[in-house]
C-alpha cells in the first residue's frame, strides 16, 4: 500500500494504544512560522483582499506583517495550509 495508508495505519495504532493506556504518545503538530507578507504578495492580494478572503481583520494582518504579533493556534495552521496549498484553500472557501 502507499505511504498515505501507512501513515493512517500508524496513527490508528497509536490512537488505540493510547486509548488502552499504552505508553505511545500521539504526535503533536507544530506549525511552521509563515512569512505573511511574502505569502500575501505571492497570491497577488492586497491586505484588504487577503484579510477578507481568509477571515482575519486587516488590523491583525498588519500586526503580523509588521512583526508586532505572530499568528498562533488555528490562524497559524490556516496560514500554513494557505502557504502550501493556496488554490485548494481558496476553492474550499468558495
């Protein structure tokens, strides 16, 4: 089978082991930092367009771009998805 199957199988085995009180620790996803300015420019969007398209306020986007704040939690996960698969995310949000 393919690597996708192997990955799912491993994840399910870890979940079963964890549910039974085993010692296997689930893998923790740690999203990578995203250069928001570069991402937005790569998509050819203004700050207003990017913010409206992905559901963040323009003020928040500006803070991220200036480096006053860093995206965290679900916002950082979304930015990682947009960075890797922008057309897929745009299609899903239509």
